[in-house]
């Protein structure tokens, strides 16, 4: 994915502090993860360290079976959740405790080592204090720029929860 001048301008606003966060708003399969990956690549190409996590889907016969989680600083991945147990059940998925811990550690590490922190994604569990929420709250305290993937119906709740006054919402 290549960015036009508008996208490049948004990343420049983020890096200069004109906006604190960019929210990539889109439904399942809308391209939030691919857009986040492309933004991370553009930032790296400009010499910036990007940390945090992205969560690529695992598809089986065209259906979302689960998600993996990738640490953007190290490139390492771990299973995050699947439709099948074992794990911590939240809605239709079973979350791996190890995968959650891996993701939380990656987000916290990004707070100390990266220029920009990315979290894919902030969902209903995070809004209830679970999932990536503990790590995201720590990352928020660093004051570093954030790129967050969020479903459209959760954008307002996410903005309120994180108290992000200067945010650009990009609808995918």
C-alpha cells in the first residue's frame, strides 16, 4: 500500500505533535491491519522506530478463525486467539494468556524504545479494562504518538476512555 500526500501529511502531523493519535477506523476486513503495516513501513523508511503490535487475521476457508500478534520492534509473533479452546473466553474467541502477555510486553517495550506506538486493535475487551488495556494505559502515559486500529462503532468510546483530545480519525 502506498500513501498519497494526504496520508504522508497525517503522519507528519503525528510526528510533529499536531495530533496525539491517529485512529484507523474500519470493520472486520476493511484493511486496518494492512494500513497499520503500511504506516509502520513508511515511518521506518523515514528513520523512525515503530513499536507496539499488529494482529493479522488467521483465515480458514475465507472465515476468520483467529488472530496472531506481531511485535513491531522485533518482528516476532505469537498466537493471540482462536475460535477453539483453550484460553480465556471473550465473546467468540479464546485468548491465549501467553499471547496476551506477549502483546502487552511489546506495547510496554514500545513505550520505552519506539518513536511511535501502534496498537491493532482496541476493541470491546480493552474498553472493559482487559486485553491490551493495561499496556495501552502505560503507553499512553509516555506521551508518544499513537496509531490505533478501532472498529467504527467503538471510536467515540475509545476517544473518551483514552482522553485523546488531538486525534485524527481515518475511516477505511
